[in-house]
């Protein structure tokens, strides 16, 4: 029962990641680039939580999720170190966008970040599909 719950939770969190990516696209079209940066970060964050759900791990702190994902999935080689750089980039831009009143992000920059987030979520989805099929 616990195993099935973890799979369903993981699938739901992956859905949330996709929803956030879709919202980022809508916001990009609307020209709200700071909000795009926020949604992209949270898409990646939800994707990390989808992976960690299979381990039965969660944390109320973003730093806990990120540290565990890096320790269990990047340092072990399951995901490339490029994924760690994507997390860093999106986290910094999201924090600047959310908290720095004078921060400006261009459409071009946010499109680059969108490609990175899409890559991250896609890699997580491929990994999770394999995990779900092995269950």
C-alpha cells in the first residue's frame, strides 16, 4: 500500500511540474517575465519532489529538497551534474525576481531558463517512467 501511495504521489507531483511549466508559457506570452521565472523554478522543484516521493522523503524547506535530490540522484550519477546547475540558476533567478524590486529579466533570458526547466522536467519524467514500469 505504501509503495502504491508513493507512486501516486510522485505522479501527482510530476503533473504539478507540468502545470507550472504550462503556466510559465502563458505568463511568457503575457510578458510577465518575473512570474515566468517563479513558475519555472517551482516546476523544477515539483519535479525533484516527484522523484523524492518514491523514496518517501519530503521536507518543508526548499534547501532540504534540493540537498537530498543532489545527494541521492546527482552525486550518484542517476542525473547529470548539469541538473544541479539548472537548479542553481533557476533558484537564483527566482529569488531575484521575487525579492529584488529592481531586478529585470529579459524575454531572451527567461526563454533560456524555460529551455533549461523543460530539459530538467523531461529528464525527471524519463527517469520516473522507468521507475513506475518497474513497480
